[in-house]
């Protein structure tokens, strides 16, 4: 209606805009005021919806992870050897490069979680848990089919994710001497030594 109040954009649009701002300008440029200008809302209106920047970041991460989770589910559900799907999982996990927006967001949420409340910690654990459960199921499938050695899938998944997290942080922060191809090579070597059944 002419002269009426402008309707707020859907929350998903706000979260997508936040992710796009992180990708284009970096996390330091993502302020409530800047995001508000981007989506046509006041910073006060954003605070009404999200309560704090910490909550905005966590919701943006949950939104981004929802999209990645759907992609992960598709690649793990396709047929073929467990090793090929494990390679696809690793490829999805490791950042594309320095300042990868998804990993930039993860690093900030991890940093802020030191002072987070139990609800925020539980939500973060739920995101991590989904990655872990999918990896455990994939390793268990590979073991049951004789593609992988008879390892404990949960313990092996915990070690592999720790390796992926450590190397992914190096790539995301642009640590010199560590690039994505090197990381993928290290992970391939770990998988070959740890998981591949003897020919």
C-alpha cells in the first residue's frame, strides 16, 4: 500500500545477504548497520530479530550449514565406492582458499563460543555432530563392504575430522606454505595409511 510500512525481507534473505557480505568484504565489515543498509532494515530492526551479532553469526552459520548439509547428503547418497564418496566429503569440508567465507564464519563462531551460553553451544555442537555422524556412517559402510580396514568408525572419524579442521584453519587464514592442494594430499595419504584395506 502506498505510504505504508515497508515489509521486512524474509530472514533467509537477511542471512544470505550476511553471507554474501562476508564473502565480498570480510567479516570485519559485517556490522548490523551495514547489513541493515544492504537489506533495507534498521540496525534496531535487525537486533529485534537476532538479539545480538553473535546470534546473527550463529544463525548465518546454521543457514549456510543447512545448504552444505543438503549437498553433503546428496553426495553421500549416490552410489559408488565409499572411497570416492569420502574424497567428495573431504573436498566439501576443506576451504576453497584463504578467507573462504564459510570457514571465516566458522572461525568467528568458534572464537565467540568461549563466552556463549548453553543454547548457542548446543546449536554449534549439532552442526558439528551432523558432519561427524555422516563421516562415521560412511566409514562404517566402507568397513562393512571390505573397502576399508576394520577400524572403529567413530574413533577414525574423530581423528580424520581433527586433521581436516587443523589443516582447514591453515588454509582459511592463509598460512604460508599451506594451500588447498597440499592439504588434500596430506588427507589422501592419511586415508591410504589408515583406512584402505590391503590389496
